[in-house]
C-alpha cells in the first residue's frame, strides 16, 4: 500500500485551504493505522498461523491492538495492562492465566509479520534529507539497547553477568525517521557483526558508533561507495598525509603521526576547526580518509570520514555525527513511550512478543510523525522560512494513541469510512502529541530539516512592544 500526503481540501470539497494550512489529514491517519493494524489482515494472519485454533473467547484483532497500543500506560505490568485494555474495550472476560497462555509461537509469528509490514510501510515514505543530509540516498544509524529480563530466562538470554538480558540491534533511517531493520539476541552478543557493508549499501551513508568501528569496515565503505562519519578511536593513530585546515602546521611533513603533531604543538588546538587527509591502519590494512577536529565546550571532538570537503566543511561533519544521537532518542522512545524496559515475562516467547509489540508501537508512531513533518515542510514557502507549527513528539503521540485505543478500535470495526471521526482523532493526536520544546530546544536534525521557529517573545517583551 502506498501512503500519500493528502490536503484537507481533498476531504472536504467545499473547503479552500492555502499551502500554509496543509496538514496531515484524518484520511492519511486512517491509512497509516490501517496499513499496520487492518482487522482483515490481522484475522487472516491469525488463520495462517493458527492463533485461534481452539480458543473461542479470543478476539484476535482487539488483542493485537491492545498488545501494541497499551504500551504507553502505567497502571500495572505490561501483560496485565494489555488484558485490562482488551477487556475494557468490550471483549469477553477471561482469566489471567488463560490470557497469558495466548502468548505462544503463533501469536509471535503474527506480530513478527505485522512488524515487518509496518517497517515496509515506513520505508515507502518520502525521505526528508535537505541540506547536508542530501549527499547520499539515505543515512543509516546502528545501535543496540539492552533490556533486563526475569532471571528465569537466563538460559535463553544470558546477560553480561549472572542475570537474564537481551539486546535489540537496530538499524535506523535518518531520511524516514524510522526503524528499517532489527534483530534480537542475548545481551552477551557483540554489536559489530550486525552491521554488514556490502553492495546493497552503495550510495548510502553510515553514522557509526565506536562499537561498529574497524579498519576492515572503513575499507568496505570505500569498496562499496558508502559514506561514513565516526568518532576517532583513542587507540587509532592516524598518519597525516596533508593538513588542509588548522593553526600552526608549518613544520608538518607527510607521514607524520597525528598524535605526535599535537604533542609537538605543530597542530595547535586553538579553538579553530582542523581538517586533514590521513591514513588509518598499518601494513596491508590501510585506509585513506579525512580527519576532522571540532572544538566543543568539553574539548575537541575528532571524526573520521570519507565525505568530501567540497560539500561538507568540518562543522558540517560534526553536525552529521550529532544526528546519530537520534537513534539514542529512539531507544528512549521505546522505553518511555512503550515501556520496553518493563518486561517481566517469564517465558522466552512472551518476552519476544512484548519486544516486537513495542517496536510496532514505535514504528507506527514514527510513521505518523514523519507524515506530519513532511506536511509541515511542504507548507513552507521557502526552505529557510520558519515552520508554522510544531512537529509531533513521538513519546507524547504514543501516549495519545494509547488513550485513544477504544476510539481507534471502533473506527476500524466501523463499516463506514467516518472521515470526520478520523479527522477529529488526528486533531486530538496533534493537540496532545505536539512537541512542546520545538522552539526552545530543537534537535540538530530538526534544524537541518527546517522544523524550527524563533522562540516567542516573553510577556514582558510583548508588553514593552
């Protein structure tokens, strides 16, 4: 299914709206949610995997919607809250033990396929890559987050100590602002093997954490035309080939060790940016790249990159790397918005179901956030014009979706399209889900994407004017 940005005028033929008033519509909201939570699709998957082979009290569609959207509530354990939401929405009462017995492999298979579908729909959205982001087809960020589990699961998910824990390895798209791939492993497993650079990544970019840094990986990026930005590892000693920018490099010679140039005050850290052509690695494992140094309040940050200086200066390289923080924010969204770190299940299959339901919750919310971003940018008369309204905040949006659970189920089960009702729901989500800090504390990504506006003057300033 393709997702389109639809103006309100497409819903109400009698209304006349300007581009500045364009917003994500109720019709589009319906299509987003239906793409991931369509009742017909869920029931078909239930038959495919045998979710309801014997249990007649189970209403699979309402269970799945409760499983995904109730992650934002905090009135009990995760599974208890799902049960409460399921029953409160009109499903037949069921004993807690019977309810927990529904968390089996068939339900896991159903939720897995739903998540794959939601990820695919997110990938189909237009990418928002203006300015310095536009030099590649997309920037991807890799990271993992560790979740502590009940100790009964230690044999399946051994942690770094004598406890149970798992890791969620995530690949995140900067262009769509959403999850594009994941894997779940015991927490003891290292992150690096989950990033593979091959022909499929040609023309894209990687914003890499040190956990994924290796000379071999940088060589693979060169081989497959993949742009990268990463922090310089402390134990790497790049050899300087040419100093392009920086103070007092009068005596620098080809082949000098960068650390030695710093120690000898040939390269001076005087508050100005540094830019150099360097080689990292030794012997047969050598990779030419670019070293950039950026002054910060906490000292200099050094980055390695193969992004051309013709398109990106040192400070822009620093801004690119700071965009990597968005996946850290996404991990926080999983936890604060969908309670990823509140999994008390004692069966491996139950833990996996709750993990995937969390990722589904976040992925659906991120898809809606991206559509609203695209609508805000489309409404601007010029790229440098301030945004007319705030973007949606994913955590607040997820909480608003959870509170609207009953309305969403009712609208899904309604035979009529009920466009006005979906429009009202979208207005409610926008009211409760808008980012309250968009003027005062915009992220680096928001600034690059043009989703900012000057802070409003204080009351005193307005009165003086």
